[in-house]
């Protein structure tokens, strides 16, 4: 029986969150506490300081059990805050678990955050040797791989420049190249590959695939890119609220994940923020009758409705949307600057509603998302603060019994567009 290279048993990570009792801590409160501190030490006025000492326990992970074999490429997915990055940090030893145990049979390298393990004052050349030493490599071993590392990262011109002057993309390229070329038994990769450009992301995925096939290395890959997970991984794990809720093949787990994040009603109302010059107030998806929908039949219309408030004169305001499939592929980026009534006009303060028919006639069965965006001539507007403004919906085919070939959804490609063909004899 093969011994797993990674054994995770009952891992949990607990954090203690401090809260203020009694609201916001102003400067006068800080000064008052400093004056009272000597008195507090002898047991006086403890009731005043207690208002700032409320604590809450938060479990980022709880009861996680996983067994991973040598050569496995495991994708870890889940929404933000599910515990994915915490799990990798525990595996690398950056943070200790509160409970449970982990057994690793091999040397571990990680790429969790941009520039982790790099010294900003040292050059790229020196950081290659420093990072390699941190990973447990001998200097001779690093020197043997040095040219390959530099060539893959594409930073030869800046090799003797301190890395504090590198862009985030250069950091990622060099950090990934070191980790991938120094032959660890286990490679842990967080979402940092999203910082690099598209071509380098493809290069990284190719390298990870190469090292698993030729070197038998094990990779744990955290990503929101479902396409990359499906292409690279042979196993997938879904975390939710710090617990493992689904394991299996990438196709099985991704399908389960996407079904979990679908919303029952496509109606999102945002809280008011008067500091914004333009604020989204409500978005929803309707059918032709004005009913809220979460799914649309192949070939039928779905209408995106965007309501927003304008609080000052804004030249050339454009509100629009990005349409993507499974959070992996951008299909359309469309906005209201095609509305002739708004072109080159100044939108005055008021409440507005924009409606647009989504191009669902081109969409195959699956899960789709709509990100709402806004811009003006200066390119400085935001619709809200904080999280992305996103709705999701499904395209379904309940008419599978129809024999009409235009409803076949098993054809390849991201989009579906029946074309008119005409064939006739040449003679």
C-alpha cells in the first residue's frame, strides 16, 4: 500500500478577534486610557478599559481530513474566506494549527504571496540563491539550475537590480521559477499566478504539468480559475466555512461548487453610500414579462436591469457589464456608451434605470456570471466599495426531446450560434 505524501488529520485553525465594546475608539479615548493605565494596574477603573476587550473566537479551518498521494495534482476551490490560503500556510509552517496533525513525506516549496521569501534590498541573482537555501537546496544544486530559472522568469536584464524595484509581475515570475525549478517533492501554489500576464500563466501551468508527469511531484493548487483547475488537476477539494464539503474529480467538484453559488432570485440591492458620485442601487435579471429569473432557456431572452444614482454632473458616463462563463472565460464586455442618448452627453444628477438584453441566444448550457462596471471620460468612477458586484444565472435546455438540430448543446466551443448553410451541386 502506497504511503500518502501528505496526511492531514483533524486540522483546525482558531483565531481570536478583538472587538471594541462601546463603538469607535477615538483619539481622546486613546489618550484617556494612557492616563488611566497606572490606575488600572492597581485594580482601579477596570470597568472603563473593559469596554475595549470583547473577544470572539473564529475558526478559519475545522476538522479537515485529507490524504494526498505522490504525483497528485489537487485543486482547492471555494469562495473567499473558505480557508484555502490558511490550509496552505499551515502546510508550509507559516502558521501552526490549533488542533490536529500533518505529516509531510518530502521537501515542500510554496508560492503563496508575491515575493514571499525574497529580501527587497538584494538583487534578483542573490534572491535566487537565498530563496533556494530557504527551500533547503545546496548552493551547487541552485547553481546547476540557475540559467534555467532566469530564462523561464525572463528577468535576465534585471538580474542585478534589487527586487524592491521589480513589478508584481516580475516578482511572481521569479518566485514561481525558483520554486518550480528547484525540484521540491511538494509544491503549494496560491492564487498569485493571477498577477502574471496571460502568456506567463499558460507557461506556469505547462511547467506544473511537466514536473508532475516527469518528476512525480505533488502540487496543491488554490485558484478561482476553474478552467485551470480542470486542465491541470486530477483531484479537487472544495472548502466552505473552513470545512471540506466535497472531494472528487475536478468536473464533479466544480459542478457542485457552481451549483452552490447560484442564487435563487436574481435581485441584488446595495446599501447606500453617499460618498460615491455614482452608486448602483439594484441589479436583477428578468424575462420578457418582467419576472425575476435564475435560469433562462437556450435561445430565449434574459434582460439585465441596472438601477443607479448619479450625484453630480458626469461627462460621458457609461454603465455596463462583463459576461463570463464559470469564472474562467470572458465572453462579452458591453456597456451603455452604445446608447445614442448618452453618447458624448453629461449625465446630470438623478436616478436611472438601464435595461439590456443579454446575448443568451449565443450561450450554451452552463453557469454564467455578470460583473457590473462603470466608467467616465476620466476613467475614475466606481459603482460601489468593497466586493465585486456580480450576479449569476444558468442557461438550460429543457427541450432535449426536440429533434431540431439547432438545440444541440454538445458541440465544442464557448458559444453556440446556429448558422444558415446552403449546399448545392456544382454541376
